[in-house]
C-alpha cells in the first residue's frame, strides 16, 4: 500500500500533502472527470446521446450526438486538467494553455450540437 501511495503522490506531484488533499485530488481530479469523459466517449462511438433541455432530456443522434460527445469529452478533460495539473509543479504552465484549449473545444462542441439540432 505504501508503494501505491508513493507512486500516486509522484504522479500527482503532491509528495508532502495531507491525506485530505489526496482524497480531493482522487475524487475531483480522476473520478469526477471520468463520468463526462466516459459518457462522451460512448456518445461519440454510438452516435447517440442525451442533453438536458427545458422539458427534461433531449435525445440526440448522428452529428448532434457526436458534437455533444466531443463537448462531454472536453469537459471531462477540462475537469481533470484543472484539478490535477494546475497544482503540479512541472505541469502548471501547460495547465493554463490546456484549460483554454479545452474550454474552446467545449464551446465549439456545444455550438455544433445546437447547430445540428436546429438545422
């Protein structure tokens, strides 16, 4: 177990942190981003997705579902980068550029999804 914690700390760059910080990084940096990422991956591969609308969920298919899947993928990666990379000593500089790029991809994915639904 101690070897696992050392590897985990080295990976996330939190060698001298409290256990609360480790738990937060695990939950907010790995587990929470996995949900939209995996759903986005399944949306892209199956070309079927759901999106929250005014009257509940909207079923999407085809181009709209793939665009929503790209938005979900970028949201999951954005959450991971924000929660894990920003505090890492060597990845902090890359995190800013990655967050900007992923926010742009998320916005384009959402706009493309709306374009596919409307036209």
